[in-house]
């Protein structure tokens, strides 16, 4: 059984930046099941300023720009790449050596490198799935301080994936309490309690490619300013050392959750995904709905991300960053 845990860790470390849970098409922003998305929020006005705020969420190459030493704490952090970064950072702490039975309930406390501790408890079975809870208490490591509790559930075990070094196709993460990470003295991220990410791994045997689907219902607080994503669905693929990402639905909140845009489902972003190399976004285009039929288009051009706004919804993007 120890082998299964190693398989589980490999899946987390290598592929936990995408996925899906059960996904619906309803984008009703008044859904009270998602914590603290305000019912008073309104559709974002068609301005370049608002368009650029959306760009900060969806078009940031966080693999390159999200750095623990960065002092630009104004950038929005609910981007899929930021979620990947934080999830990977947290889950790399898990130490499962010496655990031999998936039928047991495990509870263990670890000292953090520079003070504080974290506790993780784990139970489940290979076929039934595994639930793990991690609770950080002033844990000082990764050049910062971590506090808060998360719950991670692994399910949908597939023997054919285990042969690839994987096993569990579905990973659901809930931030049970407010979860903060202070990096180099800067309070970089607070995931608000009840925020969730759901991840589903797909494999195409014809192309030998992994595809991951991620649904976000998440609010982040950056030094008192919130942004978030609701029912947002992204797909990711890795090919030739590049990450390809496209969106299919979702609501993106900006302006401290006071306004939002919705993904323009009439546009097929799978044909123009954002393609990230190690340092830049190489290509891609996405479109979102704003107030009164207006649209915002976010597009890579010549190595830069350009924001366009069609303020009157007539199909002409008359405003440009």
C-alpha cells in the first residue's frame, strides 16, 4: 500500500494544476452556496480599466511572474496559475514515508523548517478514495508564514492511470478556514474559507497527452482587496515544455468583488488558447461579457497582452489598451 501513496504524491506534484468536479452551466452570481460572493455585485462597466483588471486574472503567466520576492502586491491572484503555485507549495509538505495501510487513519504533526508546525490527518482506501486534512499553525517555511486549514479529497481511482504513475483522477480541495501565506514579510495571499478547487485528469491514449480540467469557486484577499472566480472552468495541456490553457465558462469578480464579467461562451477559446513558455505568453485570445452587451477581448500580440473593449456591443473593439 505504501506504493499507492507514492503514486498519489506523484500525481499531486506533477499534475495538480487543473481539474474538474461536477460542472453546470448556470452562472447565477447570486448563488449563496459560494461563500461571500456579494449579491449586490453588478456587471462590470465597459472600460479599459476594468478590462485590464480581468486581464490580470486570466492572462498572467504566473509560472514566470509569480515570485515570492515580488513586491507588486497589486496584481490579482485568483488566476489559475496562482492557484497551481499555491496548491503545489502546500502539498509538497506532505510526508507519507512509512505509511503502510490505506485502511488506517493517520494523524501526524510535523515541525516547520523555521518554526511553527502543521498537522495532517489522512484516512480512506484505494478504491474508496482518500481524505486528507492539513492544518498550519504559524508554519514558517518556503520563506514565509502559513496559517489555516485545508481539506483534500482524492477519488475516482483508475488502475490504468496507476500504471502511468497516477491513480486518482479527481482531486478536490477546500480551504476550510481562511488560509494565509505571508511571503518575505508581504501578506501575499489569503484564500477565503469555503473556497474550493476541483480537478480532473484526462488522458488521451491516441496522443499520449494529459489534459486537466479545473473548476474554481474561490475568493482571494490581497492586503484587504478581494477578487475571485465562480464556476470558472479551465483546461490545461502540457506539450513541448509549454502550457496551453483555455476557458469554457465562469464569472470573474474584480473591484473588491463589487463587479464581475462572465466568460463569453459564444467564443471558442480552445481554438486560441493561451500558450505559456517559461517566460512569456506566446499566443492566445479570450473574450468576456461586460455591461449592456459590451465585450472585452484579451489577446497576445507581439509578446504583449493587449486589452480591447467593444463598449457598445456592435462587434467593433474601439477601445485599446
